[in-house]
């Protein structure tokens, strides 16, 4: 599937917006609520945030030709996660600033956590990261509701409607 650097940049603008809204919705949670097991793939809001933010770092590393052996762990709470996400998003922006149509089609090889080698076009990897984040932001919305809290909407069309406001 052919993608343009501008399309990818727009997806990452959405991803940053949606990540910020998700973290904003989590800010009112107490430490106990962040770590309360309520179900889902990672049981807690903090666990789910740690997973998807950690995965964004792993993919950034892979785009640079490195293959981390595991997701990062041990975040000390929302402030720590926000700081790490800011660093990751700055790294993503640097990668996006170098994109060309040819680069989007280039294969990027990495080894997954099980030691299996994979190669995908960079453009597909970039789209995967945004899709992965959307999936887990949806899980966080459900976890917030289970805790009696209100998530903030992160729909793509809502982003387009409010863009620039």
C-alpha cells in the first residue's frame, strides 16, 4: 500500500493528540486507581499505559536498526510515563522529518522478543504503531469506565474536527 510522508506525518499528529488526551483522562486517578486490577490485557491502567508507551519506544528503536530484548518497565507513575512519551515522540518526529516516498518502502529488519527475525516496509511499521496505540487507548477508556471515571474521546474524526483549536 502506497503512503506519503505527509499522510504518515498526519497520523503521528493524531497519535500525539490522542496520547495526550489519554494521559489527561488518567490524571485524576489516584496511585491506587492506576494500579487497581480491573481486567483487560494488562490488568491495570498503569500496566496498559506502560505497555503501549513502551511499545512506541521499541518501534522507534527498531526504526534505528536496534532490536530491544524487552519492553521497558518500572515507570514511577504518570509523570514518568509522560516524560518518557515526550522523549519518544520527539524521536518519532526526527524520523518523520527524514521520510521520503522511497524510504517509506524500504525494508526495516529487526528481531522480536522471541528471537525471530522480521522485515517490513518502514511505512507499514509506522502505521502499525499508530494502530497499536489506538487499540490500547480504547482499552484504557474501558478501564477508566470500570473505575467510574470518564475517558476523553480520541476518535480520528474528532481530531480532524478540532484540529488547530
